[in-house]
């Protein structure tokens, strides 16, 4: 999915690529413009299984237009949103929520779930799974990315003309590791954490992203980007080895 500056077709930018640009403009450019992506992580299949089971559970209440017991326990006046577009909006790989932006780019993202309150406002919901002894919160380094994630979904929904609640929810599932034995099952504590989304940062970012994508200059790396620091350090080391090798044998190869 490389950007072609000569193509007249609208180019699609995923939610994760917006977040990548927010982290490091150089990594974004190398990935989307030049096809040099960061190394990928293995899939969190256990987390994916929890997500899928949570979706099925909430889908039972979606079909009946009823509130899930968790929503009642946390006094959330809403029900799962029952709309034929939900299948598309959840499909992050092939569709998702697609917003054709004024930059000419199509921004998209696949949500875990959407609820709706009596005002008709759509509520962005994200499922998270972990296993820690401490109380789960949305305060921390990784959780900053979680917050940006739901805020981008809110922005996408508003972009396609939907009425959106400023409050998003994380349904946080925490695996209990204190049981006496495994017995081929895991027990979880489930907590719903609200987040008041702030989407004001997104519009300036996507404008800058579009300019970067269409430009011919590779951006400077972010100061905090570990990937860029690694590339720079290894590049210098390899150049040094090549220079020394060439000086001693007249051959510029590294022998690797």
C-alpha cells in the first residue's frame, strides 16, 4: 500500500499510520512512501481471542437492543449500536470507517464496538486485554496510544457526519494469575474506564501528514524514535566496517 504521487486514485491511510506519523514522521515516510516499514511484532493471538469473544457477547445484546450487564453495573445509559454498517466499521483490514478528507486522502479505522445513548450519540468502545497484578488504568506510555486510538475513531465518525459522544470507553479485561492452578482456563476481571476524547490535535496532524506524503524530502527523525536511532547507529557502523575492509583488501564487501 505505497503512495504513488502520480496516481489520481484516492489513497487510504489507516488509523495506525496516523499514529505512526504522530510518533515519527521519518518512519511514516519510509513506510508509506518508500515501502520500508518498521519490523513487525508477532500477533497477540490471545488478546485477539478475548476481543472476538467480547464482541460476540455484546452482539447478543445488540440484537435485542438491551444493555449488557457491565453497562448497567457502571450506570452507562446506552445499548450496543445496531446498524448494518457495523460489520464494515469493524473490518479494519478491508474497510473500517472511511472518511474522505479535504486533503484528498481517505482516512480509515476499524472499531471494536460502538454503543449509542438516548441522545442518539455514538460511543466509541475499545476492548483491551492484559494480565497484571496492579489495577488497570489508562495512565501510562502505552495508554497514551490507546487514547489517541479512540480519539481518531471519534474524529472519523464525526467526519462522515455522525453524532458522536465525547466520552469513549475502554472495556479492560485483566487476566487473573493468582489462581492456585491453571485447570485449562483463565479467569478475568473486567473494568470499564471512561475517557473524554480530545480530537483537536488530529486535524493539524493529518494536514501535515498529507503534505509530508506528497513531498520529496525525507523528514527528520523524531528525537525519541528508537527505530531511527538504531538505523542511524547500524548505518554508521556498517559504513565504517566497509571503509576499513576496503582499505585493507581493496574490496568494499563486508563478508556477511
